[in-house]
C-alpha cells in the first residue's frame, strides 16, 4: 500500500514504542552454589597457610612471580609466538564477529533499490514503470526478546572466549616454567652423573691395577666394571632427557631457543635450590570463582546456555516482521524525481506457530538440557580447581621437610663414601663397602635433585591453580 508522507513520523514513533516494549524470556540467572568445602583440607596443608606474601596469585603478574631473568625472557617469547595461544586469540576475534552479527539483527537492514519494467499493454503498445529508493526487507520486530536472547548468548560466548584465552596463557606460563625447571634439573643430574662417572672410572683403574698385582679379586674387578658401565648408562639417559626437554620447550616457545637462555651454566650443581618464585597466600576456595580464568569461562558458557532458553521460549510466540520501502516511482523515466512521485510502503507480517511437529518443544528441551550440562561443567571446573590447589598446598607443606631430610641424607652418604674409600685404600675395609657407598651416594644425589625439582614445580602449579599467570 502507498501511504502519504505526513503519516511517516507517527508510524515510526509507534514502531519505536513497540520495540521498546519488547520483553525478555531469559530465566533469571543465579550462580550455582560451589560444590566444595569453604576452606582447604586440614592437616599438613594448614601448616602451609603461613606464607608471608599478601598479594593474591591472580593479582601477581607472572613477571613479578618469576625471579629468574632467563626464564622471564623465555616466557615472554612464548607469549609472543606460541601457536596454541595465537589460536585462542583468533578464536576471540571469530566469536566477537558472531556477537556483532547478532547485535546487527536487532536493527533493520536498509538497501538501495532500483527497478525498471517494460511489458506489453492491454490496449497495445508498451507500458513502463520505474522506481528507485530505499528498501527494508523482513525486519523482525523483537517483541518477545528472541533476537535479544540470541545476542546475550553470543555476548556470553564472546566473554567465554576471552576467558579461554586467559586460561591458555596461564597454562602456557606454567608449562614453560615447569619445562625449563626440568631442563635445569637435567643439567644438575648431568653434572652429578659426569662426576660419578669420573669417580667410578678412577675406582675401576685402581681396582684393575690391584687385580693385576694380585691384591684384588676378579669379583672386585667385575663389580667396578659394572658400576662404571651403569654410570655411562645413566649419562646417556640424562643426555636424552635433556634433548627431549629442549624439544618440548621449543614447541612451547614457538621458535628456535636462544642458546644463552638454555645453555648449561657453570654452577649447575645446586642451582635448583635457589628461590626462583615468590611466595603465595592460599586464600579461600570462594576466591577461585572470580580468580581462575577456566572457572570464569565455564560460568560464561552457563550464562550463554541460560540465554538460549529465552530464545527457545520466544519461538512459541508470534514472529512479527516488517517489510518497507520509501522512494519514487513513475511510468516515465524522465519524470522519476518530479514532485508527487514520492511515497513509501509498509508490509507488516505476523507468523504464529500452530503446528511444527514438536520442533519448538524439542528446541526448548534441548536448550534446558544444554544448561544442565553447563551447570555440571561449571561445578566440575570448581571441583577440579579445588583439588589442584589442595594438592599444591599439600606439596608445599611437605616437600620442604622432605628436601631438608634428603639434603642431610646426601651429606651423610658423601661422608660415608669418603670414609669407605679411605678404609679401602688402607686395607681396612673391602671393596664391597666402597661400591655400596658409591651406589647409595649416586642414588641419594639423584633423589635430592628430583625433590628440588618437585618443590619448584609445585610452586608453579600452585600459582597456576590459584589463577595466576593471565594478567598482562
């Protein structure tokens, strides 16, 4: 139909009022109760809560948490080049575009329209018609909030993608730090193994000399040969493990590793005992809900699922759309823009579902089940975070004491080996005492290095579990 121009303003006002009157059918969102205890487990963990730090892990920048300059540079390179983190960042851009599409659905799409038609007339000759103007095709007026619900769901998915990127950064920082620590431990183990190998080679030469002079037995010689070969095996194993750590670190950093950042240091022995990381307060389990990026991601996905229920509910109600155009029309192309040829058309349409073979009901059921799944995933994310923090706190409470005991044991074994060797050289003790002391010392030194590694990696795990590492 054609409407006179002076009717345009009242009609547009009525349309605006109708849009503003649109309602939302999204269920009221309530954060599910955290399915964990209100405090960390008691026992040895409680003793670890005496950390002197006051800055929460999520508020502590990774550059302030990490005390080693070489490790800080490696993490910085990984944040620039790691492909998994790059994919997570690109996912944000993709989901942001989807949100913008949903946001644009709330507004009409205007297009320039031009048409011309010539056809035979009933009285003979040719009839012509020409038109040009602006056209709006099937703009859905969101009376019942269907489009608004989809937009809210898209917004929550966009926010979830940002949190996924934060979680990916947290995991990357922790993985680089943990792998680098493993590399440092392998350097220390290599130094121990090389020193042990030299000691056993010296013992083998001495034993062979004593055997050639008839002082030692063939049994002593074979045992010395066995220990020397065992040291060579351990050396090859440590060299292989160091190469594997370098490969893993190269993948995490996303580029060839600068030699200065991974080359063994001259002071390899005992370097793992240095304080490389800041102390962290444990806080309360409730802090994780707003601190850990993966929990925040799970909650945004729950919010998106909740918003989709609103869109599924709105599908049961009429869908009202409007097609309109404004412009000029004439049967003569030369008179197309003359006065009196202007006008516009409005063509509203309302569609009410009557029979859809249960499609809308199934859509609502699917949306409700999806929300239930999202609730379970959110609760599982909380429980997983609770366990990770509790495990890290248990490690902090006990690894320190274990390390002190193993340091004392290593010192005792070193003295025992020294005494056994002196007694053997002076003919007081048998070579079996020396071999046993060598084996015990080597095993104790290896265990000490592994415990130092576990303690340092536990600090990294606690930082990650408490939600640190994703801040700029």
